[in-house]
C-alpha cells in the first residue's frame, strides 16, 4: 500500500536541527511505517546558511521567515528546534494553522507559557510531541519495561544527575548564537530548564509524579559580557541546581546539575533502588543498563551489566543491525520519530506529548521557586483534560 506523505517543516538548523534531520532521513529505512517522512522545508533567518543546510540534508525548499513556513499548505508537521523563548509563539501559531508539532524541550520558558501551548494543541486537536529523546535510548526504555513489570517492587529512591563543565571560564560571553543558554531572557533558566528537565522527564516517566521539592541554585559567575550588546551584564541563569524531591509513590529523590563539574561533558546518570532490585544508567555508556536482582542466588548475586543489543529481547534494537552491535545517541531521535509516526498510524499518540512536557515545566518552576524561597514547594499537578 502506498504510504501517506508526512511533510516536515523544520525551524532551526543548529545542534538539534541536525539531530532531527538525521532522524527524519533515516526512519523509513529502518521502521515499517504507514507514513513516508519527507524533508520538505527548513527555515532559519540567514538565507545563504539555510540553503547550505537544505542542500546537505536534501530538504526540498527553504524559508527565512517561520510564519511563512507555518502558512504553507504543503507542510504537515512543524518541527521546532530553536532556542526556548521561541517555542511558545511558534507552536501556538502552528497549532492554529492545524499543523502537527514536534517541539524541542523544555516545552515553554515556564509552566504558564507551556499551559498556553497545551491549550493550543488540544483545541486544534493536532498531534504533538516534545523531544525528550532519552526515553528512547533502548537501555532507558528497557528500564521502563523492567519497572512496569514490577521487578524492582516498591521504589524507595531515585537519584539523577547531569553534569557538564563548559561554562567555567569567566571570559565566556553570554547570549547570541551558541551561547543563548547563558541568557535567561532566551533560555528561561540555566541548568534547571536545560539539563535537569531531561532528568525530570525521565523520572516522571519511570517513577510517576513528583509532589514537592526543595532546591538550591547558584550563579557562580555573576556578570558576563553579552555577545549581542557588547556590554558586561548580570548573569541571571542558574549555573548549578540541586534539589530533593518526594514522589507520589512515596519514594525520595535527589537531582543535581551543573556546568561547573570539571572533567564532565554530559554525565547524565540515574539510579533507582527498589525493594527487590535496582537499576543504573549512564549516558556515557548509553547502550548498557546495570541491574541488580535481589532474587538471584546469593553466591552469584551482583550487579549485571546488560549490553542492550539483543535483537529479540530489547526494545528498538531488532530494527537495526545484528545482535551485539550497539546503538548511539542519534538513534534515540530516530526512535522518537518512529513512535510519533506509529502513533499517527494507530491513532494512539506516543508520548511525551505537550501535556507531559508541561508536567516537567511544573517541576522546574517549583525547583526555581524553592531556590528563591528556601522552602519546600508543592509541584503543580496536571489537571485532567
Ligand atoms: N533533546 C535534546 O537532547 C536537546 C539537546 C540540545 C538542545 N535541545 C533543545 O533544542 C533547542 C535548540 O537547541 P540547539 O542546541 O539546537 O540550539 P542551536 O543554537 O544549535 O540552534 C538553534 C537554531 O535556531 C535558529 N533560530 C534562532 N532564532 C530563529 C528564528 N527567529 N527563526 C528561525 N530560526 C531561528 C538558529 O539559527 C539555529 O539554527 C533548544 O530548545 C534546546 O533546549 C534539546
């Protein structure tokens, strides 16, 4: 049967623009889907640069004004891969135009903004998804399966961290291309909305909702030159953020993120401890899942390092190569597109939807509030639709 075309209009061709384009280009080669993903158009402000990107990735056309892209009737899906302060305006306009939307994380600059985005996609009844791609690393998906099968039993602890070291130099400017993450007016927050948002999304998915948090944040470098104004300006992002959390299921958690952990580039790890077993995952070794099963016979009981590459037993792996060959970072994005398209095919939307992304924004809002009030803060809970 002929596949239905799914024509993508990508906005932004930076780091994520490349990761998404690779996923769109690869997905139909490996997954049996009812839709054929097509690289229809890419949009960014610099015509020459966007033309170069379109040629490299084989997009059929370009735009330099995202509003024109959204207005086109040969685009089915708007993919938002721009800095955080543009997500809401673009997504709401795309929803009004009846487009399906894939949006980068964090969904909004904060919860109230993300609420408007959720309202827009739900009113327009358009398919929507947030790019919390770590859910689709096969080892993380396997962790979800083991937890859902009840293998860990009652969960006591969740422990996550995401460590980097790229902003330690006080000479590093803030703002502009490549450095917008240091400018709170563009990013919304520092590591809380950037890195901890990933940890929180995974945690909500694996371990359910969070009730309350208590947090501390720090801005180590108080002033930096701004790339766009040339002036030395106050730094308003959180350089480091750590919080304690209590989940709805009674388990306790610690989360930590910083861009000042010398030697660490993208050390995202989580560990979950349950009554019957524990799990540990590390982004630097992303195709492995560490699993401890207390039911094992005492003499051989210990942490297993599962190489998540078994075609028959492990999620997504069978779509790729022969057993034993590992998958990497880019595959998580391919898997996310595959699940999005399968959701369209089956009528059962895959997560994380905008509503799921809003739940993460509610947690980051509470973290930032708690860092200011120095008190425990309740996390706003999602209302039923
Ligand atoms: N899922 C993940 O793991 C992950 C990783 C990195 C970034 N992100 C998210 O992806 C988004 C983009 O991050 P990035 O690292 O790709 O940033 P980037 O700076 O590499 O790319 C941003 C792109 O947006 C474009 N852009 C900016 N303003 C625009 C406008 N007005 N119209 C059209 N294009 C515009 C820029 O030209 C650039 O191509 C952010 O929301 C970020 O939080 C997610």
